[in-house]
């Protein structure tokens, strides 16, 4: 009885938080100024490093009256995403949509956590969580990557272990007996060379374009009355080996034209095999380097370039098994690399919870 009472208090508290966090965009106070906030919820690469969470970006839109919290969108969800969201006062049940740039474990490890906590600490029938990602895609070898399959089986370990059924019975009336998947709505699209709208909510529009990294990779752009942001993911150029004009994606550049913010996975040129680094060429050449990203951002008119998912991380002596030539890199090393590409705007060298607000406040 005490456990159920405590649970009701917790759920009631979260529902109260949801109610005060703002409703749909259409309910926004017309007199309040619109705002958008972009927060890096994780900036690490695949190998864990210090206290960094895995790659992810939270985009919030709303107005000054609700702290920009009418619509909350999470792009990728690496390890520790929910812990970082909690640090900015966001609970799993408040997220409106999750978008995946591609299906690699370092970008999806935190998704299970979001799904479980939304089910357990949301409400018996929470609003659907939209999961937006590309359709199943095959590699030249015939190997398929499937976001929809990932989502369909995200609860399997808990289901097979009996935990899902046990929690449903223990919290009867407080959770959906159909389980966590009942609150998920998968929206898939076929990435193209030109932008296409893949999700909307009131005044918020999210577009996607195909990129080159793994089959099904995509970049996203969020357009709001307060500004726009592009999340490039691990995109690189279609030409995957030298000689080539640039390491950056032509499709991302098309998507980024006129945007305010560009968030992009970044490899530093110090890891280039051409400079003598022992980085495996297929690994290095399927990423965008900081100098080329600076050049892209300058051409696209980007005001804020947020370098994230850094390879190597700040202060690291190794990138996986590759030793960093010349020793660990600093923020200034990344900033200079972007500026060497001709970028004159604001460079944010990604650390967890780094934030850009539009308009600035």
C-alpha cells in the first residue's frame, strides 16, 4: 500500500510538471516572444570518455512564458541522455518526438531508457511519442539497417525477463498494461537528395535529407518562428576517399542554407591518415572534419556552429586505439580548425549541456 501511494505521488508530480511545462504550440500566449533552445545532451564518441554522455541534441521551442517548452524534440539518444535531460528539467514523458540520424549503437543506447521511464513514470495513457527515422535501408552487401525493427524490439529484454509484466501488475491502473511500446508511434521516411518535411507540430517544421555515413543516414532541420537549426549527425561527403573536394556532405550544406545553428559530428584533422595518424581510413573518411565544417558553415551563412561528438574528445590522449599525435586537443584547437576553413561566426566546441538560445537572452 505504501509503495502504491508513493508511486501515485511520483506520477502526480510528473503530471503536474507536464501541465505547467506548456501545451501544444497552438496554445502559446500570443503576446509572449517565441524562442528556441538547442542543447547538446551528449558529446562523446563511441568509446566512453570521462563523464561525457553519448551523442544527442535537445531542441526546445515555445515562448518566454513557458521557458521555450511547448515542443520538445530529441535528436539521437546516446548513453546517459535521460540523465542530461534531467539536468535541464526535462522528463521522458515530456518529449514530443525522438529523431534518429542513423542506426549506430552510440546514437541509440539511451533510447531504451527514455521508453521505459516514459511508460513507468508518465501516465496510464500518455501521449504518443513519435519516433522519426528513415525506412529500412540495405548496404551494397545486402545487410539491412532498420530503425523500425529497433523500436519494435526495444522492450524485448524486459519483456522476456518478466519485468514488463511484473511492473504492469504491480502498478495496475498507473501504467498502460499493453506495455511501453503502446505509447510509441514510428514515422519513417525515405531519405532523398532534397529536403522533405517529415514531422510538424503547430509552428514547428522538421525536414530531412539523406546523408552518407551508413545506409539510411539522414540530417534534420528544425524551422520555427524563433529560428532554425540543422542536426547533421555523422554525415560525410559521398566521395569516401581522397582526392576529394571536401569531407562534408553536399546534402547537409543544401539543408543548412540560411539556418541559424548547425550541430555536427566533428573529427579533427589531427586524426587524418594523410597527416600520418594511424586512424583506419574508412573510419576517418566517413566523417566531416572541423576545417571543412567551418568552410561549409561560412558558405551556408550559419551564425552558430556547434561541434559535437568530437573525435578525439577534449583532453584525450587516444581515440579508441589511435594515439593523438602531438598530445591532447583543447577547445582552441577545434576552434582554430573551424576558423582555418574560413568561418567567422560563433564556434561552440561541444561539451555536454552546451546551449544556444534564439533569440539570445
